């Protein structure tokens, strides 16, 4: 980093988060950082800052000796990766909020930090302004984590809250989320659970030391939730939330993204609208929850600024859980209690459930609730069926094999909704 | 710190937290620290560790070159202060969980760290395993905080939860809290709000850069809550929780400890039993909540271990908010909406309320709800009356002068229950 008194920033992108960063930075006391140049894609858009800030040429930032830190805030993950890679290789520290770019290239980016000895920080990529990465790195470095899970995606939570609390239709709620700047420009990233899965990939590295490609993780979104499912939840007093989870069961890590029924007793029940929540479960500190706005211009800008500030103190991630080499691995070899709703004219494969706890059939809708081997679910392809919806049961959700097979209730490893 | 491969700990006290630390440390992977010596007061108590660990002589720890870090976990705040002072003056880093000792001597301990250039860490002193000090220091260093408040005391929360959810009497709930190790040995520290106030003092330094003596802050506990008050809350669907708060209003900081009615919409509603919650409100990241177990052997031991781990990376608090010199000051010059219940045979002073919003009278109980100038409340002495109970109204709680006087609803500064 330069020895000038202020950290000089080169920012890529001036959308929702970029403008939030500018706003937060210009109102913050104490931080010694300033934006020098902003690289944009579209010269014709009207901007709120003087013209001299902007350029269309990425090299004006990447190869500029007057810039210390690259702040990458663009949408396109492929272009973002090129920017981040070039910056690190040229000795410039990087702050990014791009979870897809990170998730797609995580191990390579980790190795690049080691070889270039330049820090890459990305707190804003995970659950907006919740300081989860920093806390996993610094505070839970010596506690043995058993699970990290929660509401990782603000726009689906906003949509589900609107549907449940205000009886708004899915389509209306989605377009409101987009207008408010909570949703990705490609809505399927949110509503199909990809965005939550990218964040889960990042969290897996910092909680269990695992580098996992997004393709290795199963995700199922909220678009299949029908009036029938919503009414089922309401009658029971449940809400439905999209939950990303990773949970240690022996030496394997059960991980994925699925909607879940949330009971009023759960601390996730009150996490509504664009709020995110991350539950960290560990052997000694037991259950901790981090709650905050998972999206929005200023909250995300604030998280970016916090990383910039950390760089001024020479902070970098140490990937402490990776350094432990615990030989854990992500696997679909676990059981999960699911509610699967389907059209009774088109029965489910007879062997999908290990054990059925409840079933219901009417003219147009049927559902079964019971224990499913996760690998069987993934391979069954029933998640592609238009008439099917899959929701994790209220409790216990994810659990070990013995209990699922009805062999021992004591062997049950975890009840997911605290 | 020594250059030996393991950080060598000298521990004062082997009660609930000390044993928790031993337990957590012996199960933790990756941390290079070991307990060398434990100083105890009572040699005749049966201990779970071999005798060679223990000594009655504090100098065997304080002046021992084979000990790098002093871990202070005793009850007595005066003795604790002597231990911490001596350790710092002799160049030994200190980890402590003693909030009363810290609160009573905070500014002196701050200056001692500067003059001795030795770190003092105390995450476990505030809300058990919630990493609030570290996050205020490292993550909110550049955001402008407007308030920090929440449930800071696990035993009162446990008692109130038992009373509200299980209809248990105050006395039974208190003795259960003590049996479970959630309560201080002197229960009045918990139930009269002193414990929460000590934590508030520590939080004030890290959120607003203020060193405030406990005597400057008003605290009112939960012992006056009667069946009448509890029924009032239940009929409205509220819970009652003991809330410590500090909130910026202009250049003054409104701060204190009072019970508050909590609505089901509040994120504090689900914070039950020994859980603590800290809400951090800032201009840019808006509302963040940290939730975790505020008491108990392993959770607190885990927080102590996390500080020990941070010392191995040469971490120290920088008191960044203090360094900003913002000329803020704690003052009772603010308004608060209160519910005050009293015996109708003994009316309240006629001028206590700035504005009365509701009043109720029956044969044995009367209450008034309205806006009270906090300084007038403190000086009135009505909080000493046996027949009186004071609870902050559900919302808005703390607010600015103009709104309280009914002059402008827009001038209202804060609604306390989000």
C-alpha cells in the first residue's frame, strides 16, 4: 500500500452499491480513503458525480500508480474475475462484493492471495452489512463450529414476507424488491436460490475450511410455492423462509439451499423483509445469531467501507479453518425431513422417502412429509417437476442416518429451528 | 509476549467461567495456549484438576516469568483491579470478564494500557459470547452509530422469561437462574440492573468514545414488577425485558437501564431465557442485531478464549471512537415515554409527566403513561417508592424534546422497538 496519507481507491461500477459506497464514504469520519477513479461501462448514463471521476478504460485503474486499492462492484462475474485477478497480480489490494465471481473462482482466488501476498476482502458479498466473514475468521477461530445457516438472501425474504404478511402476489413482491434495489438484475439468481448458494460457498471456506464449487451444492428456490403451500404454512402458524445451511455430521458437511417452514419459536421467525440472519452454532458458544440488512445501497456500501478501513490496518483473511486441515468434505449423504407437495395424478417415486411421517391427498393436491436421503432427492430429479414443491420440515430438519431410519431417536444430530 | 511456542496463562479464579475456559481450551484445536497456574482463594474446595495447577499466592502468577497472559476471572472487583493493574504495570497482557471492575475503573485502565503499552481485552465482560466489543471496534469504526441497546443481562432475562412463558414466581425463577450459573452471586447486581449498567459503561466507550462512571447512569431493575404489571403486558401481547440503552440525540447521549414493554414486532421479542441481544443502530448499516448466550460456563469461557487467541495475534483495542473526539456527553436531558404504576392512595408528583397520554385508576392500582423528562424522573426519587413500578412504553421510548412536548411529530428522534 502507498505511504500517502489517504488510501486511494479505484472503483469498478457505480450502481446501487457503488453509489452507496460513495455516500457512506463522504459522510464517514476518521477513515483516510478517497475515490480517485470510477470505471463504468455505459458513458451515456447520467451520473451524480463530476465527469473527471469516470473512465471507460479499466487499465486507467488497474495500472495506475496513484491507486492503492481496487473496489470491484460490477455485475458481470467473468469481467469481475479478470479485474480482481489482474489487480492482485499487480500488487493492488482488492475489495469486492461479487459473490458469484467469488464462489465460481474461490480456490484460485485464495491461492492468488498467497502467491501475490496481497489481501482480498469481501465482507459485503455475504449478507450485506452482517460482519459474518470477519467474525468467523477472528472470533470463532478456536471454537468448533457445528453449523452455520440462515436467511442469506434479502430479496427472497422480502418477497416471502410480502406474500405472508401482506398477502401480496409473488410477481408484485418481486417487482417491488427490484424497484427497492434488493434484487439482482437477473431475478432467477435470487428466487432459485443461486445467490444464497454463492454466499454459502464463501461461508463454507470460513467455517469449515472447504473450497466448494457452486455446482457441488444443491439449491431449490421459492418459485414453486403455491397458495396451497402458503395456506398449509399459515394454518400451522409457520412462515416459509429460504434457508442456506451447512452442518457438520461426523466428518461430512451437509450443505444446500432449500425453503424451510419456520415456527414462531425460531429466532428466524422475526427476520422479515430485506433482513438477513446468520446462525452460528458451535460446541462452546452454542447458538449465536447475526441479524442485519442483507441488501440495499447504504448497508452494502457500509460493508464495503468497513473492508476498506480494515485494509488501512493491513488486515487480511487468514483462512484459519482451512489451515486446520480437518479432512472434512461436503457430501449429500445425510437425511432431511421434507414436505413434498405434488399433483396426485402424478405420484412421487415410491422410494423417495426413507420413512413417511404424514401424508395427505385431495383432488388437486397431495403432500407427504418424511425423512429423505439427500442424495436420493438430488438424483431423483423430482425438483424439476412443475407440479412439485419441496420445503424442509419445521423440525427436525437435517439429521443423521440412524434417526432417519427410525433406529434411534438419541442419534438424531440436530434440530434445525432453534 | 514470550517467544515460546505456546502462550502461557495464569488464571485467577476457578469458578463457573474459569472451569468453562479450561473446558473450552482443552477441546479447542489450533490455539497455542496453555494454563500454567490458577490462583484460588479457598484451598479446601474440591477441584477437578491436579493440585500442582493451584496456588493461593497471587505473586506466583503476577511475577512469574513463565506466564505471558493473566486471565482474571474472580468475583471481587477490588481485588480484581489490583491484579489487573499490577499485571499491566509489569508488562503482562490481561484478559478479564469482570464488568464491575472495568466499569468502576475504566478510564484509569484505558490510560494504563497506553502508558504500559500492554493490551487488556474483555469481550467476555459484555453479553457473554456475543462479540460486541470487537465488532464495535473493528467493524463499526467508520459508521456513525446512533444507538446501541438491548438485553445485556442473562439472569433477569431468564427470570422474566420464566415469569412470562411459564408463569413461574419471581423467587423460583431467580433461584433457578442461580442454580444454572446464570446469576451473579449477589442477585441484586442482576435484578436491580447494575450488571447491565456496568456493561453499558463499557459499551459507551466503544460506541461513543465516552468514559462514564456507573454512578452517572440511572438504573432501575425488575423487582417492582407486580402481577398487575405482568397482566397489563400480557393483555397487550407484550413481554417485559430489562433494556440497557445509549442513544445519540444531537451531541448528548441518552443512556440508562430500565425495563421496557416489548411488542411482538420487535426483534427483541424472541430473545428469551439466558439469551442476550445487542442492537447496533447506525446511519448506514441501519439496524444490526447480535444475539447469543449472555451467560453460562462454556459460552463465557469461549469468549475468554477468543480474547486469548486474539492476543496471540497481537490484537489490542484501539478505542477508535474515543480517538474521534466528538465532544459528546452523557446527559439526562431527554424525554422518554414511561408507564408508571402506583398505589392510587399515594398519587404521583403532579409535575412528573410532561404530557400524559393515558391514565387508569382502580381501587388498588393506578397507572399513567406519558412523556417524562429523564432528569426529572431521576431527581424525583419516585423510583424509591415501594408502591411504584416504572417501565418504558412500547414505542416510541426515548425521544427528543420537541416531540415530547407535542410540538412536532417529525422531530421525534427514535422509536425504540424495531
